[in-house]
């Protein structure tokens, strides 16, 4: 039996660089398996494999979630500033 392959993209962006890696993966592949297959973690060693924050088209998801044809997996960088703290600091300046 021939496995059906689905088209998926893995995306990662830094302030000065954006990478989108197109892949064809078997159906029922998870987000985590797709990220490993993309070799993104090798290309960007600053991404901690143990602490990945990911989403599909802007919606946060778990690494165990199966991907679907046409999905774009986004690997998120950690926040530098807590948004609540940044808002408080802006309000304090006023």
C-alpha cells in the first residue's frame, strides 16, 4: 500500500530572517515529527527542542497534534518582554 503524502510548511522567523520549509509528509504525522523532518532545529540551534512553542496558522497547538494537508506549522520565539509588564511600563511613563 502506498502512503499518501500531504504538503506542509514549517515556518520560523527572527527579527532579521524568515524561513519557510516546504515538506511532504505521510498522513497522520504529528507537528513534532514534521518539525524534526524539517531540520529546523539543526539550522537554528537557539531553538530549545525541549521548550517548543508552536502553532498552526497562528493558533497555538500541541506537538502531538496531527497535521493536515496545507498546514503551516509556526515555531514561535520566546517573548522577550511579558506583554503585561510592557503595558504597565508604558502606562507608568504617561
